[in-house]
């Protein structure tokens, strides 16, 4: 078995560490917060972020980056997107040259608009050939409890994607597919968080399933348009990182982004919604980045931009809905 390091002690990183340990790998779980690491070491459970799931004995928590990177055959980056650059700048000088870098963060970097694999190749260019992204309908709680789950790992090198697939797919509860369309897989994983906020708003407003289904479908159309403009394959958005992740994230109360949208729909402010969740909702900062990318590429994404106005311009959701419904009529495709 392999030595795998997971960077990030939140719910997602902890769930991935548990899964990899169940696969028989030696897992190092790194977190910046020394108090959290002490808790994980002594309690053997992440009570704050993922309660109810004990850490296997082969999960070794640490706050030492040098210890985390030592002899790592795969480095799974599961910190929030805004922290990926800083964390990788710390990690890259300590990594073995053959380490696979796997982004498990679903979002884009604010300011640059970079996808996570682009960011990794910029910060750690020596590992460019060994960089991949993990995406799909992978809610942390369900993954941790062993519910049947599928996902996709994308890399420019099919060999790299296949190596990740094999490291994860020993347990029969997770089935990973491979892809070489990193652009589509990563954009799908980012945009679905934005649409999930919109779906939560629909539920908070009590608009019903017709409205939510329409929002999800037209939101997917926006993802495809932007994806094609950025060099992705349209069919990728019909797969696990597109439709699959969108269905799970937009329909589940386990989704942070859906919960943010729901809170907005029932009249709460964005700060109150985020405080209630107590964790990062990647769709919030990603919304601004997606709208900027679309504007620069001259791609229309009215739903995402409507969600942006609710999040950051205090636009009333009912008013945004009315403006969307009154847009000029057109053909579907």
C-alpha cells in the first residue's frame, strides 16, 4: 500500500483520509490548526467537522508540513480554494519528485480565476505532469459512511488519472472514472456550487420543484457555454462532475451551498447564512469569479449573474427571479 497525505482537516479532507485509510494506505492528515490536530490525535474523531466517524488507526494527524510531505506518494489538497496557493507554497519544497498532486477543492482562485490544477502547476511546476483533479457527487458525510459513490479524476496525463483511480478504488463503495478534460471537470465542479445556491434560494422561497428543475437545467446550460469557451468538452458536463455533482449539491440539505441559498431565500443576510453554517461555502466566492470569467469570454450566464446580485448586491430574490423570467424569448439549444 501507499503513503498518502491529505492536506485539510475539514469534513471533506477527513472523509477522504478515512476512505484512503480503509483502503489500506498509510494516511497523514495535515491541518494548520494545532488544537484541531491535538483533538484528532487524542479523540480519534473530528467532532467539529465530521462527527460520528472515528479515524482508523492508520490515519496520522499532524500540523507539521515537513512530516506531512515526507515520502508522500500522493498529496490530496482538500483545503478551501482561497488557501490552496499558500498551502502549496509551503508544501512544494518538501515534496518527493514523483508525488501525485490531487486537487479535491472545487472552486476557482479569486483574483486570478485559475482552476486548481492551473494553480498547482503555477506554484509547483515540477509536478505538472503529476497533477489531477477529483470531482463528482461526493458529499463528505455520505462518503464517510460508505454509501455507494462515484466520481471522476481528471488529468492531462491518463497515466496520472489512472494511478489516482487505483489508489482510491480498492473499497467497493467508491467507483472512480478517469478523464483528460481537466477544464470541464473543474469548471463543472465549480459552477455547480453557484447553481446549488440558486436551488437553495428556490427552496427557501417555496417555489417548488418546477422552478428548481428549470434553474438546474438552465444553470447547466450556462456551465456548458462557459466550459466550451474555455476549451472544455460539452459531454463532460453530462457526466459525474457536471450533472452528477449538480444533482447532489443542489438537492441535498448536506450541501453547504444549498444551505446558504436556503437561508437567503427565507430572508437571512449572507453573513448570517455563513455564520449559521460555520464552514466554507465555496459557491459564494466562486460566483464572482465565474461571472468575471464569463464577462471576459463574452458568454451569457444570466442565472449565475442573478445569483451574484443576490449574494453581493442585496438584490431581492423575487426581483431577480422576475427579471430572469422576463428575458427575451429564445430557442432552448
